[in-house]
C-alpha cells in the first residue's frame, strides 16, 4: 500500500509536469486547454486502472502511457535549457528603410513565448514517440541469444564447453502470455544446451491465471534437464503453487539445495538458493544448507535471482553465480539507479572473488519498453583454465 501511494505521488507529479509543458504553456485559456487537461487526467486514470485491474484491454494502453509520461518528463527536462535560452534571447528585427534603429521585441512577448512553448512541446512529443516506439520493438521482439564463455579453475577438462542456457525475468502476465513462453522454449531448444537454468521472476500472477501460459515449459529439451530458483515476483504470485506446477512441468526447483551434474566421468555442483524476498514469507535463502558439505575440489555454479546475493555466495566458495533481476536497467536512464542496489547490472563481472553473470532477462516488467537493455537468452559456456582478471 505504501509503495502504491508513493508511486501515485511520483507519477502524479510527472503528469502535472507534462501537463504544464504540453498543455498549460502551449494553450490560452479556453476550450483547447480544457480538452488537453481532460486528456492528461484521463490518461492518468487509465494508467492507474491498467496497473490495478491487470487485464490486457487496460494494461496495454496504461503501461504504454506510463512509458510515454516517463520519457516526456525526461525529454521536457532536457528541453528546459533551450527553453530558458530562447525565452531570454531577443529576436533581432531590422529597422525600416530610412528610419532610425528599431527596438527589438521584448523577449517576454506572449506570442513569441507561446510559439517557443509549442515548438518545444512538439519536439518533445516526437522524441518521446520515437524512443517509446523503438523501446517497444526491442521489448516485444525476439530476445537476443548471447554466448558467454566463463573460465573456471576447478572445472575438469572433460566438462569444457558445457553449455547452460540461462533465462530470467520472463514475466508472464497481462501483457505476455503463452506465445512468449513458446518463443523462449523454441529459441532455447534450437541451441541444444546441456542444461537450462531459469533464475526467477517467471510470472506476475497465480497458477490459475497463468498456468496455461507457462505450460510450454514442459517442452524444454536439454541433456541434464531444467532447473528453477525463485525470484521476488514468485513470492507476490503464490510461490508454493508455482513451485509445484513447475515441478509438474519438468522444471525442477532448487530450494536452497544442490545437485551433482556429471558428464564423461567429470562433475560440477549446481546449487540454487531462494530469493532474498522469500525471507518475508519464511522461505528465505539458506546458503549453508545449499552449499555446505560438498567436495571442495568440485566447482559450484549457483543459481540466485539477484546479483547482490554474490556477497554471501563468496563466503561459501561459489565459483560462478548466474542471476537476473536487473533487466539490465530496462529503460535508460534507470541503468544508473541499478548500481545503487546491485553489484552487476548486466554481463559478467567479479564480486568478492565470485564470477557473476547477470542476464538482461527475456521479458519486461511494467511498460512493454526496453531502451538500452535488449532482452536476452544467454548460453553460458564453461571452460577449463581460468585466466586471472
């Protein structure tokens, strides 16, 4: 409730700012201003309805407008500088022939200010339409398939080239359904991975609502099966029924536990821990339970939804952590805020001596828009002989 209240205040302030720049300063008092004001107010209500009711007929326009009002606020903010310069600059007007020098018009001239306001509003609208349109094509298009080589000191040579298909943040819900799952399953199966790892945030809704959308996961094909760890959104969607449903579909949950993966007489440990959000549901991460008592000569690959969990993983000798959660920032400039909470926004890095790979995720949360962070499915290739970084 507190989050919803804070969100409403913040996004309401953004609507007020957009109204001032797109309606208030571009119209004179009268019918046009009333229509513009009603339109902004109506879009605000539509957006809130789309977030609360969560049906496609409301969610699609509501979330698209949420992206638009965000980028309108950003673009109008950037345009404040040229607005200030133009409003303070005097326009030079040549004097009439035979007459003395004429005084230039007052920069506060209302007609000139109205023209500037309208021009900048149009420019802001066009820029926003371009950004949101591009972002929608990125979010709704096929995820990119990345191949990520990772070198592990302890890995047996016989396991070199072992491929783990990593996918996260699929976010089935009112905007993404069965077709999205089918596409992801098809793209993974085409790469013929040795193992599939789904590292959280599969759903935004209950099994009753989205069970049919998740059903194609039963068709995943890999040598050593498919595994799953919870993300924060599973705890908002009924995690126990979802874990049972995934197990039924052949996607095995790792709940603070591990399994041994063997090939050609060599092996590594695959472990999974619950998301940190689970602590509020008496289902938090337990690294000791998942990792203690194993053979220290064997490398361990940990599935953990949030990159920040690597700090604890380092205390238990994890060699590689596979994570999601960040969406790569999803919509620039949110990229800048991710680093305040997570040690790795996207890609491969080292945290407290643990290699951490963070996928951008294959779906989106909220607006169906991705700017600067395209969706992906990652093929993590394990290799022997880690060269120090």
